[in-house]
């Protein structure tokens, strides 16, 4: 592979990564704005973040985590 072709390819890859990083930052800012809106409307954003995390998991994974949590809470006398 010609050195100038490799350099051009590397530059293109770097520029794509930079654009994606900019998009990721913009999306992150948008998400932060939505959480701010939720908070302004009286919602608990800590709980909303937990719900978002829970919804990412499938049903079986969620049930397994809940069962383990219950077991641990019982072991600590908190259930």
C-alpha cells in the first residue's frame, strides 16, 4: 500500500471518529437537557436513570437481579 494512500485512509478514519465524537457529545447534551426537563417537572431523575437502565435489560436478566437483590437484603435483615 502506498504511503500516501495509507495516510489518506488514516486521515479519513480520524475525521470520522472526530465527527462521531461530536455527535456523541451533542446527544449527551440532549439527554442531559431531557433529564433537566424531567427534574423541572418534579420527577426524580435518579429514579428515572434507574428505570432507563432496567428497561435496557431483558426480562430474565431483570428477574435474576431482583431475586439476588432480595436474597442479599434478607441476609442483611433489610427485607
